[in-house]
């Protein structure tokens, strides 16, 4: 009998048993419980064997030296990170059953290759999409598109960018580009650095922010942007800073991307070029599409699996957007905590709160954390730990568990959401291009202090207020002199009724009746 139908939900995490059953389904194989040798048998591990097999794969935080070793090891193996290809088939020759069998075999070989990479010492891989149906949607998007755009988070573009997907799209005859979304979270210095990096790599990079111009932001967002622009002007980067596109500008750029594509290969019924949009969950793919269409046509979700099938959306009469379901592609990371701080894994579902917060403590200046949240943190050289930060935050807000101890999980969720969503710009960490940490002596992640910005804003506001008060007093004095010069007093000089809201005595109101 045929294997059971695969679930239509995204699958990125699988336990050992679920992984085994998934492989058995792909193989369409039968297994016995004899425990004897052979490819068709299975054996239950003892508790000691299972624990021994999991040592070293924890989700905690690595030391900086260990993270650097993992990064170097990952760089050597990065070229082996591939995405599954659709096997070759011929319309009218390959039957649907044969094509499904070929796809399952090809997908299983890819899973085995990724498992071999995961087993290598010194590297750790992200949980990637293990549902074949989601990869089939990607294959269909590539087949019907003339251009493919990878949408990435501008704070760490290379984490979300797949060079192999770019190569696969070119194999299918597609023009390719990368769209850096959430550019409003980057400083001009950082935008310039990434523009130069992609120019050197020969990749067409587009810079965009799906955040509406009139949306709510931090109260000091405009002051932060002005301070960052002043800092960029001081080191002369404004000349080469990329332009952050508007929705109309992005539509024009996508039209230019498909200008060289042949309409003969278009699969749309109207012959209009099709642009495929691919990306991780939570990089702003759906919000970018809604910004382009100026309407909420695509549901937005931070977790994979909300969109299960590709969607085609006409953008006027010039383009058709083909939205691919969000895909978590294989990528090397230090630990699973990296996935939380990158927004790939839901913050509300995390089991270890100390790991991701410790990454923030290592990346974000402690003075910025203290200023943003009004905390008293230990002074250097004492290290800032996740437990210390969360305890201070929980005690400040009165977050306690039923036993009266600080509620670290609740504090961690609030701090991580501030960082991932970009609500607190001082907590935004942007990864530098490879080999770049400073630009003209300025650190890549240096940002104006919130306290200095607020102080400058308050001083400017106070100065403006003093000017207004001086102008008002001068105007009032001139009016008083004018009244004294041309108008005489009609009432008694010793009666000064300056308070207009004061209740007047009735004997004065009706004194004319006494005459």
C-alpha cells in the first residue's frame, strides 16, 4: 500500500522516533522488531546510551573562543550546504507515480547528506524544513518565475541568504536578487558596508523597509536617525549610502530585474513576468508583499507553516508576484540560541531563556541595557550574565513566580522581543560583513546613546521653550504699554479684577438697581 500522506504543516524539529518514522515513510520500507542485524531492523537504546549520544549537543551558550572555532569550521563546510533539487522529469513521459517516487528518493538522499554534515565535529546546523511538500512549493515557484528574490533580514543578511538557492534559481533560468528588509533598523554606516559587500560579490541587492512611514515607533526614532546620519556624515559615507526604496521604487526595481527575461518562458496566462519571493519566516516577506500591494493580501506570521501553498498576486499589469511559503533552510549556527535571537524560532516557545539572553549580553553594551531599562548592572570587569540581567529586570518590574523568586522566563521574553522586533533601537545588533568590524575607526555596531539623545532632545526643547516664553513676554509688554498710552481706566484704581474666572459679588452686579 502507498505510504500515508505527509502532513501539510511545516516540520523543522523532530525527535528521534519522529525522525525514524519520517525516514521509513520516505523509503516506503518495512521494519521488524527482532533487534537483529540488518537494514530492516531497529534497536531500542538504553537510557545511558541515549544520554551519551546527546552529550555535546546542548542548546546553551558557547564561550567566545568556542563560537569562533565553530564559525571557522562552518566556513570550510559552507559550500556543502545545499537545498534539495527536483529530479529531472519529462512531461507526458514520466507518470505522476514515477515522479513522486523520484522526488522522494532525491529528497531522502538530500536528508542523508545533511545528516552527515550535522554529524561532523565542531559545527551545528539549524533545524531546517523536513516536509517534502514545502520544498515542492519552492520547486513550483522556481519553475514559473522569471526572477527570484530572496528576502532577508538586513540585521544579518548572510544568515538568511542561501547561495545555493541563488545557484539553483540560475539553473532554472531565473534572474536573481536579494532584498534586505528592515533597513530602518540599520545605521547609514551599516547600510553602506552591506552595499559595498554585495557589489563586490556581484549580487544585485535591494534595500527596503516594509514598515509604514506613519507607523508607531520609539518616541526618539527621529532623533536616533538624525544622530546616526550626523555620525555617518562625519566619516563621509553619505555619498555611497544605498537608497532605501519605497514600495513604488521597489516595484520599479523588480520590473527592471525582469526586463531581460524572455516572456516566452512565462507561465502566467497573460504573459506578464513573474517574480518569485522566497525567504525565511519572520524576515518580513509577507509584510513586504502587502506593502507593495498597498493592501493586506497575505497573512503575516512569525512561525513557519502559516502559508502552505504558493500564491500568485498581480502587481498592476506589469508584474505578478509569486509568494512561496516560508522555508527554514539549512544553515550553520553556534547554538540553537542563535535561532531565537534571529527570530527564526518563536520566543514564546523557547525552553532555555538563559542562552539567548546571554548572547544579547555578549553583543549589546551593558550601558545601553542599563539606560534602556533603568537597571543597575555590575560594573566592569565583572562580567554581565544573563541571570544577573534577568534578575534585575524581574525585580524592577515585580515579576515573581509562585514561590516568590524572580520570574526569569517572563523577563527574558520581554527583552528578547524588544531586540528581535526592533522596538528598542539600542538593543538592535547588526552583523558586520565578513572581515569588517570597523569603518574609519568607528565600531560597526556603535549607536548614539539613548541617554545622550534624550538629553540633547530635552535641551533643544527647553531652549525652544525659553525662546517662546521670551517672545510671549515681549509681546505682552508691548500690548500693556499700548493700552496705557491710548486707553484710560474706567473703574476704580484700587479694584484690580484680574482673575476673569473669579465669581463677582452680586451687590456689584446689580448696583444699578439701588439707584
